[in-house]
C-alpha cells in the first residue's frame, strides 16, 4: 500500500513540476518575443563547461521565439508485430515552445519544451537543447543534421521519473519554417522510432 501511495505521489509531483516549468517558460517566451535580434558574438572561454553555459545563455537572450507542433510518430514496422503497431498511438497531439538562434557559421541552437501524447496516448514531457548544421539544397531550402539533448518524463518509464537523453536529429528548413525528426534507436520490440514535428520561427 505504501509503495502504491509513494508511486502516485512521485507521479503527481513530477507532473506538477513539468507542467509548472512548461507554463512558466511559455509565459516568459510569449511576453519576451523579440523582433529579430542577431546572435551575439562569443568571447573566448576557459572550458567546455563555460562555453556550454554561454551558448545556452546567448540562445535564451538573443534567440527568437519558436513554436513546435508535434506531427507524427513512426514505429519501424519490422521491429513490431502488427498487433503491437495497431495498439500504438502515432498522432502525438501536443504543442511546444522555445527560442532559437543562428551563430556566425549559420548553425542553429535552440532551447525548447514540449508536451504531447506518447505511443500509449499518455502525456509525455520533453525539454532541452538542440543543435543543427546545414547544407543548402535550393534557394532558401536547406538540409540540416544535428542532435537533441533533453530530459523527458513519461508514464511507462519510472512513472514520470525524469530521464536524460541525446538523439540524432535531421531537418528540412525553408525560411522560418522547418520539418524536424529525431530517431530513437532500438531492436525488436523496442525503440526504432522516428518522431516528427513542425517548427515556425517568429
């Protein structure tokens, strides 16, 4: 009985924390929308930690507001039975918000929070940092590769216990719009998932 009460309390506390952080960040971003600032020059620093902190601070301060719209979750069919595929939710209704900036090399750096339905139609919370570098395709259309470093929490992993992750990310970007995906590797019956979302920069 105590174990059940503890798990319920842990789930509730984690849920409240993520909802509160998401709402506070969303409120801040909406009220602090900027009108196209340039990405600040970065002075030399003495360590990779200092550089990482400085990068996040610069992205937060100089970045432009970005809206994230989860679109689709694709479970690689060869990794699951038909019955399992049919049981999955692949329409991740949700929304996210963040701030993104481009450095002097044209690489994108972003911070973000998202909430969406996971594969079992339960709420999943995600927040972190992303990086992409680009190659031009045609006119303003470009292809990007990078990674997403994040903390996520979902019902089927430790009852909403926050867990960290780093996943590869790919992108097609045109002007202020982009289609992004991250890939979760795995094996038979686990992982092998692509998560797609759209993003628009204000």
